[in-house]
C-alpha cells in the first residue's frame, strides 16, 4: 500500500470521527424535507430515530416523554428527530404514514424498523439497542 493510499484512509477515518463527534446532542425538529435529506446525507451510517407526530394527537403527547428520555440516554448511538406530519406532509407520504405516532428507524436512507402507536420505553429502547 502506498503512502498516498494510507493518507487517504487516514483522512477518511478522521472525517468519520469528526462527524461522530459532531452528532446532535438534542432532539432535532425537522422543519422541511430538505433539512431531513441533508441530515441523512451528513450521517449516512448513523441510525436516525424519527418520531412522526402531530400537535392535536393525544397519544403523540403521551409518547413524547418516552422519546425524550431515550434521546438523553442514547444520543451517542443514534440521532433523534421529531417530524410534525401536518408541517411535513412530504416526509409522511414518503414513508406511507397512516397512523401517528409512528417511530421510524432509518439507516443508510432506508427504514430498518417501524413502530406504530405510542410505544412504551422498553420496546423503543430494545429497537435502538439492536439497530444502533
């Protein structure tokens, strides 16, 4: 292996480490499809845990503290985002969301797991631990 190839590998690893260190430490509020698309491009290999919800949805409000608790515990392992389906209909349509709350687990731009309804803490925690 040449010095140039080794340097390229070192640079790629350093860039990956910088992305890892710059992972969001809070829940991101996705306000547009473009913002969501940019997030997936910025963190292609990271697990994105997405809470699709609406302001008028009572089960969504019951699930919110569960989502927040998980984010605090697992922010180093996954990126947690909230998507208001009334404000981001394109994202909801892309994933065929017909009931809320829905929790999607996205990795490499693909849904790897889906939970429909206000899931309990242990169910979502198990999924995060398995997929992250």
